[in-house]
C-alpha cells in the first residue's frame, strides 16, 4: 500500500467513524424519546383509570337519581 492509498483508507475510516457516531447519537435520541413517550403513556393510562372510576361513580349516581325520580313521579300521581 502506498502513501496515497493509505491516506484514502484512513479518510474512509474517518468517514465511517463519523457515520457511526451520528447513528449512535440518533439511537440515543430515539431511546430518550421512547422513554419519554413511555412515561407519558403511563401517565395517560393512570388518567384513564381515574376517569373510568369517575364514570362508574357518575353512572351509579345517575341510576339512583333515575330511581328517585320514578319514585317521586309515582308519589305525585297518587
């Protein structure tokens, strides 16, 4: 290998190293974004559970209200 070929070889190696570093940075960024999305997803899942519990409570109250309204209507009819 002469000096010119060796220089070109080192240049190619340098380019490959730069590409590898860039890809590693991209991977690190994506891993970080994924972790953030997972945290956000977990938070939203907790919010959904809370909202479902609230909905069940509301359904229960609405059912009691409807039964009370029926009873009141029957009393009024009498």
